[in-house]
């Protein structure tokens, strides 16, 4: 899951990145209005953490731009502006949640998890598709009740493919999802092929050999 943190307090932003990275989230940062708009124009994010008070613009304007562009990212407002009207305005424009500063990072993590569960899957902590079962809270995967051990990237790839089930995702989209800003700096996307190959192999070893289909010249498809 990829997260954009729009927050001008660099220490807070860094602390959020460090904390969420331990939960296997891929985090990118924007410290002002201009950088935030540029990132949402170029990249796709599962969740955006949005501060309302930015040095060069109003966070609510960013929220308006996100909705105007029909971007489907989940939005959690994180702001010291605790006025009721700000919260109401943000929710009306399209934010999914509002967390007032200061807040425990553990609380933020739970809010993100709840949003991800609502967006991609269901209200249940257990995701089941074909013979694959994923415990979203424990971050464990099994096939036909047989546990399989995945790397962080393989787990993120599996969730990304399932979240886009029956829809072809390109190699470029997978590279960006797994590597964030670094994707543009890589000479090739051979690492995507390697992750796909390893994930297919691990799933195939426990009887799930036809879940990931390669669409040659286009990308990959999770078939349900």
C-alpha cells in the first residue's frame, strides 16, 4: 500500500514515515502545496494523509483538486486546525477521516488500516480469493490452509494484484507501486518480473498456479 504524506512539519512527517514503514507501507512525502499537487498528478496512492495548514496553500484546496481529478485515493486529514467547521468541510468535500493533532502514531496506523480494508476489500480482517486467504491485520498468507512466506515486496504485490482483480495492471504501474519515486530512476523493470516470478512460484507450490496471468506486452492479471 502506497501512502502520500502531505505535511510541512518535517520532523512529524519523518516520524510518520518511520512508523508506517515498519507496517510495510510505502511512504512518500510532500512538504508544501506545490509539491503535493505535482505528486498527485504523476503518481497513484492508496491513501493520502493531508495537513490543512501548508506554507504555500490551503490543504482543503488540495482536497478539492483531488476530487476534481476523480482520484480514488483514500483521504485522512491530519491537522491542528480542530475547528468543527474544518472537519465538516473536509468530510463534505470528500475526506474519509479526520485526525486532530497531536495524535499517537498507533492511532494513525489503525485509521489507515481501517480505510484500506473498507476501500479494497471488506469489513472483515480476512481476505479470501480463490484458495488464497490473507489476514490483513497479521499480514499472513495461506493457500488451502498452508502458510506461505512472502517478502515485503511480494506481499505488497499480491495485495495490489488482488485489489485490481480481473483488471490488467501494467509493469510500470507495479514498479511505481512497489518503488514509489524510485521507479523513475530505475534502468529497467526487471525486478517486477522477478517478483512476479517468485510470487507465482510460491503460490504454485501450494496449489494456486493459475491465479496470476501474464498478458504479454501489457501486464499482469489476477484472475478470480
